């Protein structure tokens, strides 16, 4: 039995050395994974920023077009109201009555 205790004490030093090697290897793996993850997410982020910029430009273009079209529509409405003011008044009155009926229900 005394021999088993001596062998166990000798092996603890080897186990500690192996544990330290394992700890160092794990730290290296962690560092490598962090580096690769950072590179991957950097690429994803750049792609997302590029796509966002193109979408933002497209939205601004569409907003400009809508603004131009709304000005044209308002100008056309104004022209028609000036051409036929009584008809425009009657239509507005009818729309108001219709809206009132719908909102009561």
C-alpha cells in the first residue's frame, strides 16, 4: 500500500504539468476562435452596411419621386377646382356626408 501512495504523488506532478499544457492550448484555441469570429462578423457587418446604404439611397429616390408626383396631383386638383368651383364644392359636400355616415356606425 505504501508503494501505491508514492506512485500517486509522483503522478500528480505530471498531471499538473499536463493540466497546464491543456490550459495553454485552450487559451490558444480561444484566441484563434475570437480572431476568426471577429473577422467573420466584420465581413458580415460591412455587407450589411453596404446593403443598408443602397436601400437608404433607393428610399430617398422613391421619396423624391413621390414628392414630385404629389405636387403634380395637388396642382391638378387645384386647376380642376378653379375650373369648376361649384362642382368641386358639391363633391366635397357629398364626400363629407359619406364620411359622416361611415363614422357614425
